[in-house]
């Protein structure tokens, strides 16, 4: 009986979160295209895709190498450029400040540019995955996904590739968690909220009208690509994770539990990495 109950539960979850979601997304797309002029539907799809390309280009060229800021400031004032360089490369805080600027660039690319695009399309930002109402009924599934991910993270944390990448903030010998590691974790969490809004909010909900459920797979391609600098297994996992979180965002019309899951997984990765390095 228990086996049958478990099968029934799995079937119910699959129907509720996957098959019904796929069907509903495609039906909603048909309705959208039936009442929306083709030129408008195509225009909005192009705006979403071009904005996504610009955002990712901005991150690739402006978040990793911060010398462009010095060059821009130098065109206005040499003293401003010098003061910026001194601030950024202060030996006592240079690693944290570079990571801080990395997050700021991502917040602009992942939130500000998509928000301007949504406004240009005449839409409401809250309709792009920021819904909070009705989220209470979904927490069990997200918790189950986190529990399932923990053993995989524990195994991955034993690899040299994983330990070479995590945590992003490298603690110096004898350095405590306060203030820079704690500050980094706050910035890291904000970055994941921005990332979820961009991929599972802006892209998925921005493309679902024109593409239906296929919007999830369009989103997964660039999402997977931003993991190319990560360990191989993590990049592969991003494909499955992207499809899962994209589908759940369609079902709940919200990114918030997905952001919480992403933050929890990232925190676990850092904790396991610190443990393997003997820094806990």
C-alpha cells in the first residue's frame, strides 16, 4: 500500500508541476497569439531576446575586467581614476571590492536592463515572475529538491575542480568570516535573486506568450552557457536545473522559491568547500 501511495504521490506531483504546466503554458500561448497582433508578439519577443543578449554581453565584458571603469573615469578626471584604482586595489579589501563590483554589474544587467525592456513593451515588472501570492503551497517540492541536491554537492566538493572554484571569496590564513565573507554572502544572495529574475522571470515569462512551454528551453541555452567556466558536472547540472526551475516558475508564476533554492544550494556549496579546506 505504501508503494502504491508513493507512486500516486509522484504521479500527482508530475501531473501538477510538469504535464499540466506544459499543457497550460501552450494553451495560454495560443490564447495570447489569438488576441495579440502578430507584429506586436514578434516585436516583444525580439525585445526580450535582444535585451538578454545585451545583458549577457555586458556581464561578460564589464563584470570580469574592471579596468574599463578606470578608463571611463580617466576621461573626466585623472584624480578620480587614481582614487578609484587605489580604492579597488587596497590590499586589505581588494578581493571583496572586486567581487562587490562584479555583483553590481550583474544587478544592472540582470535587473535594470530587463526592467527597462518590460517598460518599453508596456508590461508590469511584477508579471515577470515576481508574484508572491499563493507561494505557500509549493515549499515542499522546493525543499525536496534541496534535500536531493545536498548529497550531490557533498560528493562534488571532494573534487579539485570544485575546491579551486569555491568559495568565490578566498579566506586568507587566519582571516575570520567577518566582515568580508559575511558581506560577500549577502552580495552573493542578491546576485542569485537577480539571476533568477533574469532567466526564470524575464526570459521565461517574456517569451511564454509567443513560444509557450518552449520558452523554458530557449532560456536554458544561455543559462547553461554562463556555467561554462564552472566544473563540468555543474555545467551539465545547470541544464537540468534550468529546465526544472523554469518549469516551476511557469507553474507558480514566481521566481521567489527558485531564488531561495538557488541561494540554499550555493550556500551549501560554500559550506562544503570550506569544510573540505578545513576552514570551518
